[in-house]
C-alpha cells in the first residue's frame, strides 16, 4: 500500500510538472498578451496581439560551462503587478515619456538536483514586450559562465526582415530585406513586416556587463534563437548570482512610423544616475573632418595637418557666425603619425602636436561662445586608453571641453575581443561613467549596438554603429545607395540616436571620383530631421556652405525636441517625420525618398488648431535628380494651418525640408 501511494504521488507530481497551467498578463490597453507555461520540464512563453499570434511557444534557458539550465524546470510561483509613471527626458525626441506596463514575475526552479533558481520578469506595454532573467543569490549558483543563451522568438510566420550580419564590422553595413528563414546570424534590432500588416522589431535594453544579443534562425525556420557575441576564448558571459541579463524587447506596431515612436527600450532602462543634468546640452556643430576624407588635410602632423591653431580658429569663426554650438577637431594629439590601426597604444590623449595650442584655441572659442569638441581615437587599444582615461578627461575639463567623440577603429579590441562582446561592453560603460565624473558628454563611434543607456547616463548623447555619411567619401562601392536612409531609421535607429553626419553640399570627390553622395541637396537638409541625434554635425567643409541659401535650414534646425510625429513612412521607400522644437513653438519637417520619385500628401493635423504658421519650404528644384542634377533647391514660403495638406514632390533620392513658424 505504501509503495502504491508513493507511486501515485510521484505520478501526480510528474503530471503536474508537465502540465502546469499557463499564466498570462495583458498590456494596459488589453491588446497584447503574454502567456508563460512549462512543457516537459522546459519553460516557454507566447505573445499575441488582438487575437493574432506574434510568437508561438518560445523556450527559455541557458547552457552553462558545467551544466544545463533549461531542463527539469518547474514554475514555483507567479506574481502580477502594474506600474505607471511619466518621466521627463533632459533631451530627446519628446520631453515627456509615458512608462506604463503590467508585469508578470515568474519564479523558476529545477525540480531535482541542485534546485537552482532564476526568475523571468515580463513587462507588457501597449506597444510591445520586454523580459529578462534574474539570478537571485543562492547556495548552488554563485559565479558561473554562460556558454549559450537559449532564448527563442518563435515567430508565427516567415516574415520579411531587414538585417545585417552580426559580425559586420562596426555595424557599418547595408540592411537587406530577406525572409526570416534565410537569415544567417544577424544583429539586432531586427525589424520585420508580417503578411497581415504588422511591424515588429526584436532588440534588447539595458546591456550591462553582458554580451550583445544577436539572432539566428533555428534549422532555417522562423524560430529565432539568441546568439551572444563570444569572448575570444569562447565563453559568452561571466556572470554571478545577484545579477540580471539585459531585457529582450519586442516592439509590435500597426504601421512603420509607430516603431519609431516606441519608447519601450528607454522605459526598460534605469532612471538617470546623474542628478544635475544642466551641463548636458544638445547642439549642432561643424568639424575639421570632411577635408581629411577629401585629402585636403591630414590627421597626422605635417604640411597638410588639419588640426592647426590657425585652421581651428577659422572653423570657430564660422561656427560663431552661423550659430553652431561647437567645432570638432580630430588629429590634434600625438600618435596619428604611427600606423594607428595597428599601434593604437601609441596614442597620447594629453599631448598635442606642436602646431595645436589647446589653451589659445579654447580661450578663443569661449570668446566666440563656441565649444571645442574633443576627440579620442583609440585604434582599439583599450588597455592604453583606460590607463589614460581619467587624466585625459581631466585634461579636457581643465580646458573647458565638455564633449568628446571616442573612436575604436580596429576589427578587434586589444587585437582579440569583439566590439559587441562582454569585454567591450564593460569598457564602454567605464568610459561613460568616467566622462560623467568630469561633466563630459560622449559621442561613441565603433560602439556596441545602443540599448537605451542614455536614460541612465544622459551624457551618452549619440553613437555611430551605422554606415554613415563618411561612406560617401571613400567607399569603393560608390557610396550609400538612395534607399539606405529610408531603412536605417527603422533598424539601427530603433536602438538610439545615430551620428550619421548629414549635410554634405559638394558632391565632387577628387580622391575617389566614382564615389559620391547619392542624394539631392534637399535630401541632405531633410536628413537633419529624419535621422535623430541630439549632437549632429554638418559634415562638409565650411567653404562649401558659403553663399548657399539652402544652408539656412541646417543653421536653423534644432537637435532637441518636445514632440515627434511620423505622418507617413514605408520602409525602404520613403519617410516623413515632423518634430517640434523644445525651445520654441516651431516645427521642422523632413521627408526623404529612395531612388524613385514620390509625390506625398502631408496633412498638417499635428499643428495647433486655429493658428496660422509660416511654412518655409526647401524642396528639390525643377529637374533635380540625384545622379545628374542633385544641386537645385527651390525655397518658397506660404501660410498654413492644421487644415492644410501640403503636396511634397520628391525627386529621385530627393527630399523636402520645412520650417513651420507660428505667427
């Protein structure tokens, strides 16, 4: 009898463990739901939106160096909670952000053996889902090594996806559209269009002391699995209990423009750790940079050295005259004379070339109400940079420099580690935090893909991680194709601000005659609005702006906004974005297209009702065409109201830029 009772008890427990009832949670508006359950000792989740399946059963877990953590799992308990707040950004695409979600906290434990525990926390917003793993302190799981994260995203169909391979150098690739099952391993954000008209993007938030997440289809199906960027020795993440993973995020939208308006990723980052953010100021600047690509100047010291005291003063004068907040100077410090792509450890970040007097220059800039923007190119030599980090930032701070562009031009950091691995993630965070101590803002080039950390560290202003305008100077494939800038707002742009550097006016290339900017001038203007960055550089040499009436749009356009709307967009074809200046009642509009002409109707319903505005319109001129006649820009003015519908006629790879001033 005792044996029979024990057997019945075992069968009952086994059956319960295999068939635990799913727990679920819905978004505040009830349109998105997440369910969590277990099946044969594995934990899974599903996602639905308005009775449409977004994700089928998607399993969770890890492979550790010494064991597996995805089998014999049971759900011990589930807790539900809700949260709602509105928080203010010190800078951004709008002033106020609503953070409202329902949460499901799922506590998981191994049913036998070491009985290790972890928690999966799901937050369901009106526009998507975020979830992460949390490892509580426990006896049988202390320091451990993750060899693989088994997180799945079992898509309901074989969607169209825009992607670049995960190992694309510095993420500087051209996004291509392919079915999900034909993807290789790709980086996130991975943006998709479903057959029934929804749009989705999978990414991550709050990447802290972990490896970046990439995605790969399992066995050429539509089931995507996480792939973490590895250390050079093969491990993925060195972890300890008491810590958490980044959030895995899924934005779900009814139209492309709604992807751009999601603040889900920002909301999954922690509030600002900088109490006083008054020193953090967005702005538009110029730089001694394009001339180097055109080989008019050199980064290193010599007869054509760009970063000379006299040349920098000339740029400061121009910046002051036209209202730019700063001047970026590259190539001022010793080390560029070496083969710095191989000898980055030769860079000094406190020793200037003899023809660059930083004291004289910064005093001159202050008199002109202009800031010098510093530059730290490391050549990927992380150890060398970290050894000088505090002294380098202190040096800049003494000279009144509060913005620094950092660079890591080397395929591997310290000749061994990926830019997206845990080694790099730790370093980038160290730089951001050290900069904050010295009241310095950061523009990070060759970064790990951004994950919303600017909420926590708002001195992290903008980052590259994209194939930017510089490719229009030297890329042997001829430059960025017309559709490129109609795709990246919906891919790389979903990760955070992009330092793309629009604003080139002279398309003649004496160095690579077959490479050039593949847009019209009007599209270059519109990109100042379409591609968001709180620090934005007008890319061209200053002499190319002189006496060009179109330059007015660049000098007038802000970089900090109180509101953003997306009236119309189609990924890879066209996009129109309108933004309201944070410091005035003015609106700015940018509309761009791919290699095709487009006529777009733009209702101005986002304007204040009952008010008249003056619209100053910078549009493609008659017969403008990006290949043969890119320069014509027509400028016209008219009065408009919220009832007005503007007709935008965009040339091939063309654009329209508009200033709306309240009368």
